[in-house]
C-alpha cells in the first residue's frame, strides 16, 4: 500500500495539509518514506530553541531533512527563561553559530524570522552569500549598530530589527560593508521597515534612513529616538513615499515624527498610534497633514478627546476605516459629529473597550443611522453593552459583512437570534467570551445564516448539529485568539 502513490503525488498532497501537529504526527507514523517525503515537501518551519551548544549540531541535522524551506522561524523556547544569563552559550557568538547553520542548510529561504538572540554583522553577511533570495528578515541586534550589511541582500523588501537592551561586543563589524556616510544607488528596494528599541545614542540608524528611499511601510516600537543627533535630519529621506506608519509606545519622539509626516508625506493612507502621544502633536498632525488618510487606528486612553474627533471630521473626510481603542475621554457628541461627517465613506468602525458605548444610551443607534455604509463593525470588550443597544445600531447597517462582539459579557442569545433573522449577508462573527450567548443560540445562528463563512466561538458552544452543518456549508468554526 505504501508504494501505490508516487513520491511527487504524495508531496503535492502533503503540501496541502495543515501545519498543525495532528496532521504531521499522523503522516510521520505511516512509514519512514512518508515522513521523509513530508519533510522534503515542507515550505515553512517554526522552531523554539534552547541556548545549549549541543543544539547547534541537532539543528543542523534537523534542517538537512527540509530542503524546500522558504520560510523559517527560530525563537527562544519558554524554558530558556530559566537558563542563567551568564551562560556562555547565550552570547552573540552562540547565536551566530546558529545563523551559520541556517546559512549552510537553507539556501532557498525567502523569509527568515530569527529572534533566538542577537547576531553580528559578520554572520548576516555570511547569510547574504548563501541565501541571496531572502525578501524578508526579522533579526535581533546588539549595540553598537552597523546596518550597512542590509545592502548585501539584493532581493530584500521587508526588514524587522529588534535592538537588544544589552550591548554586544564591538568586534570590528564596522570594517565590513559600506561606509556609514555612503549612500546607495536607487536599486536598494526595501519597502517595509520595522524597528524596535532605538535609543538617542544609537549611531548608524541615520544611514538606514538616508537610503530607504523606496520605503512604503514604517513601524516604530518602543523607540526613545530615531537614532543619534543627525538621525532626525536623515529621517526625512524615508518619509516622502510612506503609505503606512505604525507608532507603538514611542511617546518621546511621536510629536517630531508626526510633524515630519505632516510636512513631507503626501502619500500616507494608514496611520496607527498605540500607547503614547501628546494631544497637541496629534491635533497638529490632523489639522495640517496633506495626505488623503484612509485608515486611522488609535489606542490612546488619556490622549484622545473630542477636539481630535472634530478635527478628523473637518480634515479627514476620506477615511474608510476608523478604529478607537480604550479612548476614555471621547463623548457621544464627538462621535455623533464624526459619524455625520464620515457618512458617505466610512466602511469599517471599531469602538473597542470605549466607555462611551456603555455610558451614553442611544449612541449606537445614532451612529448606525449616520453610518449606513458600514461593512465591518468591532464593538469588542464593551462589557456592559446590552442587546437592545446593539440591535438598535444594526437595524440601520444593512451592508455589514463582519461583526466582532468578543468580550461583550452582557449580550444574550436574543442578539444571535435577531441577527440570524435579519442580516442574511453577514459573513463573519466573533462571539468569544460572551457568556450570555449559549450553545442553542449558536446552533440556530449557524443553521440560519446562508452567507456565513466564519464564526469565532468557544468549542463548548458548538453542538454536533452545528458542527455538521458548518462543515456541509464550508463555514469555518474556530476559537481563535
């Protein structure tokens, strides 16, 4: 029976299997031939490592069984937290050895996520010679920073750098690659850049800003600066063509970054700001920016108020998506004015864990009447939201295809029955952590929503009848995080 199917056909079948442990375990138990073919067909692999010297040899042996890998993720195992930080195996040199193993074993890689530990420029240069097709790299670096190795990856489009809090050894990496003051030609094609942990005395980052002239997406996380003294002047070079910007926990620099965006970036269509902003800086950006912003995502518990909502209503009327999380200071009046202004365009609205939803009766009904073109609505974690308030909004939103109600603990089965009877076009719903919605209501919902494609709910609330019907109608039932 093992010889009935040829190797090529089995590999094609294995490529279509889900990457979940039950599938891989079942295949591996059939025969050694199936196990070898399954491994050789795998295009992606994620591993958790322990920082022990013996692991390097084991990793080399393991990767030799996966010749077709195009995606590899290596992170530290949770058990590594118990390992002493003074262990010699936890140095940059150890992680360099791990990266050398990857270089020698995975020549077809296109995406590498290496967060096991900090690596040196020398090991990255070696990686560029063996894995020249890499288009995406995620890596951890120690200080001092030398980033001109980036040019050694001719196909690189996406780069994510995590700057470690501990300093590395300055082992002469700076002798490799280009001078810190040398600019690249226009062939340098990096389009997405994510950097976390930059401090004010970090040199070398200005070189990257000057040479990222094709950048489309920028993410800054937990950054106290964009580098040393000359970096803000260099930062302008990468701003002009940006289309997406994400700023997370960057309070100390956010005003200056927003000012550069307002003055120099007319192509921005998406802006996300989480956990850190000044009221004045955000207001100035909204009122002075020259871009046609289409997506705005804000999680600013104490920094966003009605003044910002009024400015958005006046200056950002082309918004397609507005997401507000934990915004405690906005009121129903501000949201009402915003709803009237965005009536013709807004397609996605999120009011996640926003006190105003629970505080002001009738607010959702008013928003529904003003925002009739909504296709996606997220009201997650409004714990006091009740059926009546939700339904009063939904009756006006006839175009909804996606609804998220996760963590709305006051909602009951009545909501599910009403939705299933009224909104036949709904395709996706999330009702995780809604204890008032029972298994019977979930079953009724699955049986009566003809366009449904996905429902996120606890496994315990999915009856055998609901599961069978969902399978028959190709509805994905998941308890995703």
